[in-house]
C-alpha cells in the first residue's frame, strides 16, 4: 500500500472512530450540560492546540514537510489555542466569553480547512512520512477538533432557553 493510501485511510478511519465515540459519549454528555459548560468543555480541548507548533520543530517533523503547510498549520493552531484559553479565562464576563468562543471556533475551523487545502496542494498525503512524530496529529487529533468545532457551532446557533439568556445577562 502506498504512503498516500495509508495516510488517507488513517484520516478517514480517524473521522469514523471519533464520530462513533463522540456520538455515543461526547454529544450526549455535552447536551446534558448548560450552554456555557458545554462550550467550556470544547474550549478546554482546543486550548491544547498550541501543540501544533511541532510542525515547525526540526527533528519532530522531517525536512521535506512543505513549508506552505507547516507554517500555517503551526500558527493557526497556536492562534486557536490562545483564543480558546482566552474564552476559558473570560467565563465570568459572558459577553467576552461568547466573543472568544465564536472567535476560536471560526479561527480554528478556517485553520483546519486551509490546512487540508495546503496539504492537498503540497501533495502531503504522498509524503506523510515527513510528518514524523507529528503524524498522529492529522489522523487522530484533527478529526476530533473538526467534529467539536461543528458541535460548537451547532450549540451556538441553536435557540437557547430564556432562562439561560437571563443567567448570562445576570453574570454580566
């Protein structure tokens, strides 16, 4: 099997496994939480995206990792992680919290979509060995990140109960 086929198989199976796991455990749990707690849980996961900086760390990734992919992926992840941390730090100021929740989800989703584009343009699937120790990020971690971004948007757009809106205003 070619490197490209193995990588693409890993990527698809990463989504399948996370969708099965998230559907059985993550989504029911998040639905049981109030909107702030659900978004805090998602923000906590995304606060670890600073780890994406490994894409520019020599010795962790191979020298053949395309710079067009590595730089954007690394700094997009860092920006998303910092915004997620700011959301967590601002939870007592609900308007600011919701602003940072929206921001880290928009920036994070754009980062992942553009990373997919850069990876395809650079032929990364055929050279996935250049990811080195960071290989697990796109095939295990990224599917969960994309799934939780979609979930966060779903929670942001669904109508909220009047009691939840009143609690947010009272916290302000």
